[in-house]
C-alpha cells in the first residue's frame, strides 16, 4: 500500500481541522474517539500506509483510560466545592457515570479495576455500547455532509477499518493532532454550564484533564533504585538522594504511563534531558534493562498494581524514535550535549530486540 503523498497528508489535516471547526460537540466523546484512533494508530499501526482494523472494544478501553483520570473529583480553587466535571452540555455523559462508579469502587486504581476481569469486561461492554451509539458513526458527519475520510460509516458492527494512509497520518501528526484535541476538549469542558462555577478563572485545567498522575510515580522509586544498583540510568553515577523517576519517552511526546517507561535518574540529569528523547546508548540500556530484569519488572508491576504492557511500550518507543528521525531531531546525550539522531536505534529494534523475550499476553 503506498504511503500518502504530501498533498494527501495536508488534505488529511485540513479535514481533521474541519471536524473541529464545523463539527458539533455535545458530549466530549468525539474528542476521546479521535484521541483513541490516534493512539491506537501508534500502538497497533505502522508506517506502511496500510489500512488498520480497530475493534470498538479497543476504543472503549481507551475511553475508560482517558476518562478515568478526568472523573477524579475536581477540587475547586473558588469556594469549597468538589465535584466531577461535566462532560456533556445536557445530563452528565453516560461514560463518565460508568467510569466514575468504577473509579470509586477501586479507590482510583485503574490497574486494580482491570484485575477483576468479570467487572472490567462488563464495564468495557457498557462503554462499548455508548461508543457505538454515540460518537462512532457521528464523528464524520458535519451538518448534512458526510465526510468519511477516516473509516467507512457502516453504522453497525464491532470494528472499523481505518482507510489506507489514515494510521500513517495519525502516527506522523500525533502530537499536532493531540494538541488540537486537548485544546478543543479543554475549551468544551470550560464552556459547559455548571463547570465554570467549579473551575474559577485560574484552574490549571489542562494539567488536571491530561497531566501525568504525579503521585503514582513515587511508587517506582525504591524498586528502580534497587534494579539500577543505586546508579543514575543515564550517567551511571551513584544517586546520593532519592532520585527522580523519569519518563524514558517524555510525557509530552506520548502521555501514557506504562511501567516499562520509567527509569531513575539524578534530578540534574532529569532536568537536562527535559523533553528530549534519550540518545541511542540510553535506548540500548533501556533494552538491556528490560531484558535483564524481565521477570522482576513484571512481578513488581503486578504486585503494586501498576499498568504495563511490554509490547505497547516497545511500539510506542519505536514510534517515538521514528518520529525523531523523520524530523531529524536532536537526542539528549548527557549534561548539555545533544546531537542529531543517527540510525542505530533502528538496529536495536530490528536486531537487538530479537533476543528479548516478548511479553506473553
Ligand atoms: Zn545522572
């Protein structure tokens, strides 16, 4: 399948823009749906230009993941009010109620919720029904116009097939599209009656809706210190204090907290790395770390109810380095040293990873 030409890429972006500027949004489902398609294109797709099948259950699972964070009751900076933000101009969105219920039952722990397979499946089933009823067949309709450029509007069935080139474009423009989605989603939540009273003027809504769950990172610290023998992941020197838990693939590049993405570093090294991708020698060490501590990592994540999926982590990491190479981006070496990305990362994914045991899901 041919990759989309530059003209087709622009056309794709123009249509995405039209969805935002002309589409009608009552609930925030369409934003969640677009985000799910973009994320699943990264996690399941590739750069071949091929079509990509996505089940509605996979989309439903993504919905639960996004709304899980957002159903944390918002503590209002004005007044004493604490409540779950509204995600619909009318009654509260159904998915919010479903997710908020589960969130309460598991005291906020998404991974614990996932462990109760029966209830987790039933939650997915119920969200799946909403996905099929509400946004899935409506996303690509603007007024009277059918603009089905992402997938065929079949209006039935348990899966969609992204048209040829769509997953490619979602991967290529992931951060741009994510910014569009988050900006529009945020404005929509602000505009919903009832929310302004809770939000006040100054609330950092973006961090609340889409930020990292900072408190959950703390749990990685002592374990990472142990498997790294007390050394910094990047400079290999001893960490005197407690160290910083660092997102190996920076949060701004891909905001998913999967267990394998964390390493321990000096606060200084962490600050110097900022939002850069780590240079290839660090990537190699990441592969080695995951290989060497394969069982220990799994065991720890399971014990502490941390979400992980080695295969997704590999896919996301590979995608992030592909993006960097396409953009001729600089990667971070150490201290203030950065350099243009080379091609060794590709070798690591094609050869280095062959020897690595795969997550047996
Ligand atoms: Zn260091």
